C-alpha cells in the first residue's frame, strides 16, 4: 500500500514552508510553476507536500534562506 492510499496528514508544526527554503525556486513553467533545486524536480504544488506524499515524512532538505 502506498502513502497515497493511507490517510496520512501532516501537522502544522511539521509542515515545511518551501518559500523560506534556499532550494525552492519558481520555474516560470505554467504546468509546473514550483521546483526544488536539491531534489531536482518541478511540481504544481509545493515541493515539500510532494515529498511528504511520496515518502510519508517531512522534507529533510529544508534549509532556511539567509537573511540579507
């Protein structure tokens, strides 16, 4: 049974905000507008959500963007 078959949800504390991650980028492709440089993929939704749905745990690659 895949993680998609299970009713797995992520709590607010575990949710990763990709907009604050240095690996997140905007692709400018209408079909896949968001991407993750670390994991090398593009998606319609937030990359951290795709990671959670795929493996069942929050993204381990999150790294907060450096402040200016």
